[in-house]
C-alpha cells in the first residue's frame, strides 16, 4: 500500500489533509493491517492517525477519465475511519449505489468523498448534488466543503432566481453544482444542462424518488 499525505486544495481550518489510496484493477476493497502513519494537521494544532489502505478498483473506461488521477482516491484524515463508510465509498466510486443509513452515520460524508474523487478523476466532468429544498442545498454545500475542502471557486448553487444566461454559464463553467431537482429538471427541458459532461449525480433524500417527482424524471 502507498500512502501519500496531501493538503486539500482550499481546505477550511481544521481539515487535516487527505490520504491518497492506491488503486488496482481487481474489483474488491480491502484494508491492510498493521500499517499506520502519523498525520499532521494544517497548522499542527491537532494530530491524527492515518491507516494505510489499499483499494482494488474496477476497470473503468469513461471518456472523461484521467487514468493517472484515477490510480488513487482520496480519503480525508480529519475524520475517524469507519469501515462501513470506507466500504460504501470504495463501491460507490465505481457503480450506482443507494446508501441507506440512519441519521448521523455519515451519508453526507460518503457523498462528499465520492464527489471529490470523481471531481479529481474527470477534470472536465461535472458533479451534481441534488436536494429537495433550497435550504437543504445551501446546508449541503457547506457540509461537503467541511468534509473535503471542495474548491469553492468551482462550486455553484443554481437557483430559480438566476437569469437563464447566468444558469447556462454556471452549468457549463462550474464543476461542482448544487441545486434542487426542480431547477435541474426545468433546465434539462430547456436543453441548457450539458448532460454529456455530468459524471456523478448525488440525490439527497432519495426516498422521495417516487411517481412523478423530479428525481425520477432526471434519472430517466
């Protein structure tokens, strides 16, 4: 296993950095035992411990994929490692995944790690986070930033109050997009969403994806 200590670009105060985890091509995830290394926080105020992890990822051939970047994925060391989160993330990076966990067990954490890594792996791709209400959208922007230090200059919240030309620019120039499903569906119908460049859609409150709710229309 190869462990690389990294500082997250634009990381907020208290975010310690990240662990880069090597990937290969066999299709299962495993944690190596007995390999631990000290991790120093930004500013050195707090110290943590990072475990060396080896991930065997699945073979991928997405046209936007940067294979060199995709040889590693980043796990944040500002949080305690929980095996169930690691296992879910290592699968969600390679396949569609429905995550069902009780409140407080880290669904947003899982989403943020997956989003950040797909953002790295596909430098021309767009990652979309959908939440059913605007207050939830705003809340999740900050939650994802606190977890992974997702670059704010590449992040946008698209709202119905934005004029069409500004929404067109946001969809095409920003790579981390947060919106309600109503906004995305309306813009899809107006043909201003670059669907061919969207590499990941995270759906918050996924139990709402029933009937004619916009989540269903978007995924279809």
